[in-house]
C-alpha cells in the first residue's frame, strides 16, 4: 500500500506496527475534521489558482462523500494507511482519479493533523462544558425538590454547623458551572490556524492564503510565526486535560459525599436499586459502585496530564514523532470525562434525601449562640465563644 511519504522502498512490517501504533484507530474520530480542513485547504488552493476549478470541485465533492461514507460506517482506517490523512487521500484518489493527489499541495501531515485536532478539541470542549452544566442543572433539581431539608455541615469530618440540602447542592452546582467556564477558556490555544505552516517552516514557492483557511474554519487567528506551530504542540491538549482534571475532581468530591451519605451509619440518601449492584456472597448488600468509579476518575486524567506534559519535555524545536503520543491521553481524558458527566447527571436524578434519617444536634448551633451573645450583651466574641464552650462541656459531662 502506498503511503503519503512512500518513495518505493517497502516499509518493514514491524516498523510499521510500532510507528503507526494505535494512530489508525485513534484517528477515526478525526475523519470529519480532516475532511473539513482538507476542503478549506483545497478551496484556498483553487482561489490562489493552484487548483483548476474542475479539480477543486472534484476534490471537495469527493471529500464530502468520503466523510458521509465514514459516518455511515462504510469504511475505516487501516493499519497500513497509518492515519486519517493517508486513508482519506488514498480513497480520494481511488474515487476521483489523479486529481485527488493534488489535495496535499502546500501542506504536511504536521499542520494537517493539528488542524483536525484543534477543530476536534473545540467541539469536545463545548460538549463537555454542556455536560458540566447539565450536572449543575440536576443539582438545581435536587434543590427544588428537597432544598429546604436541613443537613449537618462538617469540617475535619466532624459535625460543625447547620447546613441544608440546598447549600450542599448549590455549592457543587456553582463549581461545576465554573468548570464549564474553564473548559470554554481552555480552547484558546486550540483556536489558532496551523494550516500553511506545513512541517514547521512554511511552504516556500507557493502563494498560500493562510487567512482564507482561518476564515473558512473559524479559527480566531492564524498562528505566527510558522515555527511556533510545532513548538505549541501539547499545550492545547494539556490545557484541556487540566480543566478536565479539575472537573473530575469536583465530581469526585460530589461522589465522596454521596458515598458517605449512603452508608448505613449516615443513611442521609436513598438510591434506586437499579443504580446499585449486589454482592456475590452477602445477600443483604447494595453497593454504590458507580459512585466509587466516579470518585477515582480524576486519577486517570491526572496521569494523562503528566503523560502529556512529559512527552513534550526537552524536545528540540520542529516536529518530532514523539508528538504522535499526545492523542491517546487526550482522547482518553475526553472520553472518560464525557462518560462520567453523563452518569453523574443520571445518578443525581435518582438521589433522594431521607428526611427521617437526618438530625441536627444542638451543638451544631454553638456558633450561632455565641454570635447572639455578642449581639445581645455586647461582649467580645472570644468571651462568648468561651461561655458557650463551657456550657456545652457541662451538658456533656452531665
């Protein structure tokens, strides 16, 4: 099979398997984005008289058809093709003839993959931000249904002050909406047009119009100078994974609270039986496994963030094949975050706080009592603090 870089010498099969790795599988999600970027590039070539109108039309129509066929499951990327770029170009040539070989004029796989990746990151960040807001909306639903119920508030895992279901839910909802804002901001580094930078040093001898492809793909600006494009590799990926790590941290703390509340000792909440699993040995058990997996999810993206950062550490300027390994931790993080958001929204819809099991001890109101003494008697807060503490000690001793 002829690859984009082939020069007549067959590639050793073991070298192919190692260097291509899982790229052909990972790139399946990039097909529609590579189609969009390739069409934008082809139209720019046509506008610059580097493609005839007939070839440009054939290329664009062919790419659109290939995109539809892929979405319908009619073809997939094979190991021998290495990646989405070779797969599309080979199929395009088969479909429309030699004109398909003109689509690669003025570009490299380096700027080609970055264009597709950045378009994908923009879409993924938007979807994930919507997911975070959906979880926040489910928390709002809990507030509407049971927000007035009291809850003990804890510090250091000890009863501290009175709280409520509304305060508990609203706190997490606020942080998840903040995570959505963070995800929206994370696309800044992905919102730069890399097309025209080719392998990192531009395209000498061709009058490319980088602004035309920027406008066609709605990038905020064109990345300049061309040498900065490869130096920026990994930054957009790390920015998004970092925000996903913060998001999954919030979901993990939410899960930790629910796991505590679901224990027999607390019993603050009930979960539908269909959302819990059973024990293979203990007939009485209902296990909130799903929340335990939510709690552990941040560990995956934390590792992915470290993986992403260390891939680019100490690389010299220009493209290096190491950068191919950035896709796996990025896609892994996006998929896990998307799945986790969806399942948490589903779980929250089934959560019910058990008012009959929630009690607030008198000691939870100690701070309020101290504050009332200050207001009523005009004494310093520290004196009021000591008086209330002494009173509570006497009550415990008796």
